[in-house]
């Protein structure tokens, strides 16, 4: 993962965690991320990516987010 990808992932995780703290459910956040990804994916200037790579990264990010929620909830 490049530095830019890492920083983007961190920014997304931070925003998602803030949304959880504001009371949004993981399903609502997942739906919102899906909407954003579908819009970005339709941009003619976007680079082509492997769908399995995107899905794997998305699942990893959602697992990380879920783990953070459990950690902070149990404090």
C-alpha cells in the first residue's frame, strides 16, 4: 500500500469512527460508502481497479472500524 493509499484509508477510518460516535450504525455507514464508491467508479477519469482488491480493502477497513467500535464501547 502506498503512502497516499494509507493516508486515505486512515482518513476514511477517522470519518467513519466519528460517524459511529455520532450514532450512525455500521449499516448506514456501509451504505454511504457504497454510494460514494459507486459515484467514484462511474467517473470516466478514474483509473481501473480490480474489483476483488477493492472488496478486500473495503472488508478490511470495515473490520478495523468494527474492532474500534468494540474497543471504545467496552471502555
